């Protein structure tokens, strides 16, 4: 018998002062059985960091032709393609050929090794920007995971303050590569 996805609900009050974007997000997310809690929470935070009316989740880890998160405009053009993890050049190239902008968010303990091996080949993609989450940040995010989540998010000067009940967490990323 196949394992089923776990469904989560997240209600997020978002104030993004960097982009002058304010919204109340009611998200229903499915966690694929093979998706770790760490990746799931990174995916949720990446959605918040790039929130837009046209932003949507892709079909998931099993869909190779879709981004983890993407923004598709009214002309069915991909304005933004967001991927998670430590991807190979082939997947990045595909995203850069299909989208106007590509963002890769890395996490995990082996990012430095992956980046040192991939940096030269990935620097040739002008549309690509790469950000890294510290392991301590993703570990703290996993502790906030529950089937129903209520978050207040404030983004200013590149910092995301995430509040959940009495817990407040500062989420910052390290820039590995900026788009040109």
C-alpha cells in the first residue's frame, strides 16, 4: 500500500516591507512521504519570502517538469522558478531556459561542499540567484511544524521575523550567488 501525503494548513499574516507586499495567506500544503520535515519547512518559508498573487506550489518532489514553487503570469510565462536543495547543473539549466528568474535555496550540512564543487558551473547562469539557510535555522523551523500553523511574518532589510505563539525566530539567508 502506497504512503499518502500529509496535509498541513498554514495561516500567515505577512508584512513584507522590502517589497511593499502585505497579505493574509491561507495555505494548504501536502508533504510527500519522501519529503523531509526540513525541506517542507524550507519550502513554506521560501513561499513567504517570495509571496506574490501568482505564486504557487509545484506538484512536488516527483514532478521533474515543475518547480518546487513558481510564479506563472497571465501569459503562461514563468516569471520565477524556485528550487530547493543542492541541485545539479542540468536541472538549473532547464529552469534558466524556461523562466525569467531562477532562485535556488540551499539547506543542510553539506552545502559548503556542494557549492565548492558546483560554483564554477553555476556561475555561468545569469538568471540564477542562490541563497543558503543555516542548519540552525532549519532545525528551529522544524520545531514549529504542526498540522495547523499560525505565523506572523515581517520582512525588512532582508530579514524575516517569524512569530508563532510565544516563539520568535529570525530567518536570514547567506547569499552564495546573485543574478546579474
